[in-house]
C-alpha cells in the first residue's frame, strides 16, 4: 500500500514538473512558431513574377513615351531631359539587366530543350533592335536642337512602342509560363535567388522599388502620375 502511494506521489510530482516546464517552454515555442511563420510568409518573388513586374516598368515608360508624342504633336511643352531619363532607365534596367537575364538564363534553356525556338529567335532580334532604337532616342533628346528633330523623334518612339508592347505581352503569356515547365523546381527557385542578387548588385538595396520611384518622379513631372486621369469621363 505504501509502495502504491509512493508511486502515485512520484507520478503526480513528475507530471507537475513536466507541466511546469511546458508552461515555461511554451511561450518560447510560440514565439519560435511565429518567427517561422513570418519567414515562410516572407515574399519570395519567383523568376516569372520578377520578370513580369519588370515589364510593368517597361509599360509605364511606354506611357511616358506616349505622353511625349502627344505633347510634340499638339505643340505642348516637353522637357527633353525627362525623356532622356526615361530612355536611360530603359537602357540600364530593361536592356542591360532585364533582357540580359532573359538572354543568359531563359533563352539558352529553350534552345537546349528545342522549344519555342522561333519565338526566342524573334525576341533576341527585337532586343538588338530595341537597343538601337534607345540609342537613337537618347541622341535626339540630348541634341542641342531637339525641336528640329521632332518628326524623327515621333517616328523612333512609335517604332519602340509598336515593337515592345507585343514583345512584352508574348513573353508574359507564352514564354514565361512555358519556362517554369522546362526547369526543375529547385532550379527555378535557385534562379529566383540569382535574379534578386543581381538586382541588388546593380541597383543597390532599393532595387526594383528604387527604379519604380524614379519612374514615378518622371510621371509626376509630366502630370500623368494620377491614375484617375486615364479614366474615361
């Protein structure tokens, strides 16, 4: 009887110690679970999402270019320096970064897989043509007599828009979705990390957000930043 009572007392004592330990440890475990949850919920931008939001920058600069054409055609004031800034954003962010990612990481994998090769060939050609158009745009808007080159300016800007709108749309709806199917999940994830590293290497800590901020400043200077202005009345 004494032995049974002793066993019961030891069991209750041990249970109390365990329970007490649980009360001490559980807040730590709870905090750890929150941190883990936050880490999991932290935004991880996939390669496709990364490339597509960069197309958003391209499209916003195309809107700036359209505004420039409108102002020239309607003999309204246009500061060529704003178009020069826009063209240089195209040069450094789209051509020297975004398109280089496509050329170094996407296009070779499609060519190796023998998929969408005709599309890839056209996209590569358009990249080369786009750089020539940007060169021409920068030459015009930085010339001493911009007014005398307005007709040429409209033509070159129009060619840029006409080519890059379908270019970006075809990549968003055909190339990028197919890309995820020709690489492994681990390679796809690793590539997203490489894209992010390259972005911060070239554009600093602010990265993509810093580029968007620069585009916004140009839009504000041209009075086209307010999205409601594009709503039909």
